[in-house]
C-alpha cells in the first residue's frame, strides 16, 4: 500500500509529522513502520501536547524513590518499603464498551504496579458520568461499575475508595480513572529497561489477537456518531490470566534473574520494545513469528500494534533463562523467547527472519514530536464567572431543611453504597478505613503503618477557573488523607481534558497544570507520575476540564486511623473559616440549576497548617473523627458525620455570613457554601480545651460549634434555627438516592 | 497444630487465611499448591476464597479436578476437619463433599459487606467454641452465593442438623431482608453428614481483628484448634439423627 494522505489520516498522523518520520528514517517508512510511528507518536503515548507543561510539575523530594517516566512512581514509607502507585484513564474505551473498557483499565493499572516489583494491595477509581437520569447513563454506570468489580474482585485486589460525580458535560464522555497502589521492598524496585547485549527478550501471558489495534490512536481522537463502530479497538480483559501473571512475575522477581520488565499496554509490543530499549540505551530485536498468536494470518503490522491484554515483555539475564521459564511453567504460563537485546539502539522487527521494520528507538520515544500548542483564555469564562447574589436572593428559596435533603439526594453527594458494595473492598485483610467514609485506608502488614489514599477532582470548579479548581483538587485530596490521620507524601494525577488543538482547551490544561504544581509545592506532595487523557469531546463539545488528583499519605500508627463518624456525647469543632462562598457550589447546581461564579478561594499556607493540625490531633488521639467539608458545605458534612453511626445526631450552631441583601441566601451560604480548608472534628468534651489550644497554637481558626447525640440533625445560623431534620429520614434519603435508581428488587 | 491452605490458580484469599491462622491465632500454616498430591500432614485443611481457575465456567467446577482434591477427599473421609470459605465452599459443592449448589445472587450483583450470621450447630470442628444462637458479624464478598438445594436435600440438611450458619438480623432473627443473596432457608454455611467438612460463604478470616471491623470470625478458627487439641472426631460423639 502506498502511503498517501488517506493512509496518514487513518493513522492520525499530520503531514508535517510524516515529513519528520522520513527525515529520521532517511527514507520512506513501510506500512508496518508507519503503524509503529503512529502509535508511538499518538497523544496517548507521546504526551506531545502536554509534555512541555508537565515538565513544570514538582517531582522531587526526599521521600521520592521513583518519579515520572517509569511504569509507576514510588515513595519511601519507612521500614525499607516503598509505596508504588499510579493513576490512569480508560475513558475512551469505557464509553464504547463500558464493561470491558473499565475492566481492562483496572487490568492495565495493576500491571503497571506489579511490573515495578510491587504487590498491589489497593485499587481506587474516579468516575464521571452525565446526569443519572439521562438516556444511556444507566447502561454506562452499570457497565463501568460491573467491569471494575469483575476485574478487581477476581484478581483479589480490594477497591478501597474513590469518588463519582454526575454532570451533563460527561454524558458523551464518561471518565474512568483507575488508581492502583502496591508495596515493594525499596531496594527491589524493578524498572522497564532493556540492557546487556545478547540478553534474551521474553514474551509471556495471553496470546496476541487482533483486538485493540490502534487503541492508543483511538484514545487520541474525538468521538462522533461513528464511535460505536470502533468497538473492535476495545480489548477484552481476562483477570484470571492477569492473576497468574502477577503471581508468576512476582515470583520471578524474587530471583534477580530479570534485567527489566514492562507490560504491553497501550501500543502493545511496539511500546514495550521501544520504551525498554530507549530507557536502557540499547536496541531490541524481535521476530514476530515467535509471538504466540490467537488468530491465524496476523501480519507483522497487526502483531506489533495489537493491544491484547495481559501480556508482559521481559529481559532476562544471560544464563538464567531456564530458571525463569520454570517459574512461568509452574503457573501454566509459557514464557517465549522472541528476541534479544542489541547494542545499536534500533527497534528491529523480523518476520521469520525477514526484516520488516527497523527504526531508531529514540525516534519513537525521546524524539517524538513536542508541541507548544497555542492557548487562549476561553470566552465563556466572562459569563459563567459572573454571579449576582442579590439577584439570586430575590428568587424563591427553599427552606434550608428542604435544601439539605435535595443535596443529600444529589447523586454526587448521595451514598455510593450501591457502587462500592459491588467491589470487594476487604480482600487481603488490610482495609481499616471502609469505603464511603472519606479516604481509603490500608494497613501495611508487618509494620505499624497504614496508608491513606484519596482521589479528588471537581470538574465544575475547573470549568469556572481551571487553575484554582486544580489547586482545590490537590488540597481536597490531601485534606482527605489528613482527615484519616495520614501525612500526605506523594501524588499522582490524571488530567482529563478536551481537544488540545483548540486553544481554549489548551489554556485550560496549562492553567490546571500550573495550579497543581503550585498546590503540590505548597503542600509538599511531589507528583510521581500520572496520565493525560485528551480529546474527551463528542461532536465538538468538551468535558469540564477534570484533573483528578490521587494522594498517598502515611499513618505512623495504624491504630490512630480516623473515620468521619460521630460518637454520641462528643463536642464538635469546626476548623477553618467559612466565607459563605457559593460560586460553583453543589447548592447552586442542585437548588438553583446554576453553574456560575468563581470557585472558593484557597490559601495554601492555611491549608497546610490545617492538615498538619488534623494529623497532629489524630496522632495524639485527641479527636475521635475528622471530616472535610466540601460538596454541600458544612451542613452536608455534618449530616455525613451522623450517617452510618446507628443514630448519633448533631446539634450545631454556625456563624452567619453576609454575602447578599437577602437573609435567606445568607443562611444558605453559611450552611452550604464551600469555602475551602475546613474540617469538622469531634472530641470528647474533656479534650475540647486541648484541641482548641492546639489549633490556636497552629494558627488555625477553630470553634466549638455543637454536640453530637440525639436523633436529629439540628443546625442554627447566627442564632436562628435553620435545619431540624429527623436523622433517620435524612439518612434514608441519602442512602437510597442512587440505589433506588438501579435496583428493582429481584425476589 | 498445622493448617494446610490449598492454593488454586486464581485463589485470592489464601494469604488472608494463612495470615489469620499464623499471625492472629499463632498456629502454623503452609500453602499447598493445587498440583501437589499431599497435604503435608496437616491437621486442618482450608480451601480459601477466590476465583479458582478464573471461575469462567461454574464457580468451583474446574478446581475439583485439581490433583490435590484427591488428598482433600481422603483427608475428609478419614474425618479430618476441612473448611471451605466462599470459593472454597463452592469447590466443596462441586466436588460432592457437601450437598447442594450455588446460584447467582438473587440481586444478580456481587455483594461485599458485613452481614450477620447465626451459629446453628456447635458440634462441628469449626463451631465447638461458639454458642448455639450466637450471632457473628462477618463480611461476605461474592456474586454466586445463593445456596440452593432441592427440597429433599434441604429437608435432610435440616433433619440432620447440617445447617451450621444462617443469615439473620443483628438480633439473630431470620428475615428475607437479612438474606443477602437469596439462599434457601437463609443458609450461609453447612456441614457434611459426618460434620467434619464445613463450607460457608462469609469470610471468617476477614473478621479476626477489631481493626478490620470485627473479630467475630476468630471463633471459627479457635474452634478447630480446640477440636483438634481435644483429639478431634474421636473425642466427641458424633451427633446422628436418623431420618
């Protein structure tokens, strides 16, 4: 086939990129070579639009053992151990085939973790869907949740937490971001390198089929009404195969017979051979005829580009081959020698000995195009940031109790039990902070430590102000970790945006990355890796810019883990100060059907002091619960602290705020405003003075606002009764909102 | 005392059972690979939870053909205590070591949560230290835990007092709401006629430490330690009620 503009377009390559290929090669590439370039230079693999921005992120710190660039990042958690973690998106496949898209997303991130020599001990996910009642939403939600459950449950890694939000902007582009964390001996971390001339290159795992060819290219394009036709580009997952691979690889890694290992994820065999060679400064030569194949008649092009799941590429030390083969045999896996490491820096592909592709590794990796794409502040911002509170105050406002019930029934706020009950969140017996109650917490067996993990992001905030929204996401993730008693140590990010070739989208991206960088620097949590998902658009409409931040924190003493649940008879303290900020709030959206204003302000210094205080109080066992006030403000947070306690209510008095000429809106702002850097803690009454004194010492505003107990949620604002709801009624609304949407009892 | 934890490819609660036995109980335990032929002289055998062989066919349907199952059957035939947890219970059903079969949960979805089960019988190796009627708070995590037995078998199980655990409310009352998967007669666990083979869907090994939300499952393991220490089957008259 001649390479004409049509072929280039089908490969997602631009004419100038083709010229660049020709100049690297010194000749026209053949079709196999073009295919290899197209996946390696796709946005998904090359980060060509995002790279210049990502370089500005803070990635270093004394605790960082492995920063970005490897299969996953790693931080030192003491006792000679490392926490290895990363987040990745599987948005595009999940839209096309929700179950398999989500399942293979989970499979991919797990491989990234055990490839580093770490045993995976926790999964989390961050999901975004359109409005729950919108057509098709139910199919997507059910499929994605079942896919995550199907893979994670089977392989035996607990899904310990996550978050879900529903916004119309995700209707045509759901987000499925999956996170995995594993534990490795810090000295035994294994990398994805190929080195040592003559060392054998092994293929192990599932056979290669025609599934997923051009998955990476698909993930680098927008959707349109033909997207359903791309289903063959979505792969099918086999968690059992992956479980065998996981156990066998971890066993092989004990032997020190490995030079390097990498999973075949996006861009399959192509990416793993090129990246391993490039990292090791070596070349890799393989013969595709030796690759185990599921179908007959596969061409070298198809074998190199297949994204069949559950496959690994290994480089084995000379003379240790039999040992490695024996371990894989034990697990009924066949490690097949498909090539060797060379010294010439080339990716050389043969088919039964005949040369079919020969490309310098560096041309595929380090020399891939980098774009500094044009940016422009989006014009929509002027309108959406305007929020006339006096005008809003003139509207008919619901009673605050009714507004609270509406918020509790909002799918973004409501209990996600229907979701996480489908995930095995307890296997491995490390889960000491159950899902649905803030951060996920897993103990680290063999130590006194535990790790607190949180994923957070707020697309609405980022739509209104990407920079501040991203800062708020970092702050919230770290705050959730602190509320479990964990000291935030490291972060990973998944950046979900629209088409970067459009200047307003690129501006959103750059702003968000700046915000993440600033917040991570201020809070002392370096980014150790992550993933970028662009082109999240359908028919020209982009999603809300949605950076999702995952933060991992360390608890020195697992016994000091905190939950959010109240105990009867305790004093309730609000740390931080509320300014009644309603911009971008859940209240505006749910009660007023309005997405407008500026997201809450954030003072990162105050945030850091708050988090340090909460961790300190937790370590000293001075508080019995901690919960961050975010979606729905203090009123929703107080209600959540009462839920799941078996009927422990609260009676609290909040200060008033004055944001509007309408008193009812002022009341709503005090209750439902989403000012950042606030945490509700509870403490036994005899410790209250100590808590307040330590807060004063830390320079964190703190006020005793009430008592736990009783069977009601009672909140007053500026001395006037505002909310008085029976706890059981409120809890029923919160518990059933999502479940009743899905479940018709099958008796 | 020595426990054997059988590892099938796809087992994923093997390490949890091992941890509960060794770290919490302080007994010794060894993993036994499914291709092995011997249980290594174990006093107690645990078939752990997971997805043996991927469970792409019926749950447990492939595992019963593993070489180790012959040894497990011999061990059981000699009166040795065998505990099948979740997938291990499913394997025991498929292997014919326990009667009945598993269907998909009536809600058709995987469910992972703490439930309450009531101890119905205290003369099995795994319940001798529990009190009859004692309610345990223990997690379940399964998609196919809807225990089914035809009416004759179900009646025989009741007559022979082979129903060892039943799903109940926290107060120990059998209700439809407290039955998480639709099991016949709210059955959560049963034993063999000789009472030495016990299978249950809930995971006692996940409920052995307060930090995990409940330590109620510990009694299952403490029971078998007491039972074996007391001399096992020989030391206790086996309850036999004729139909």
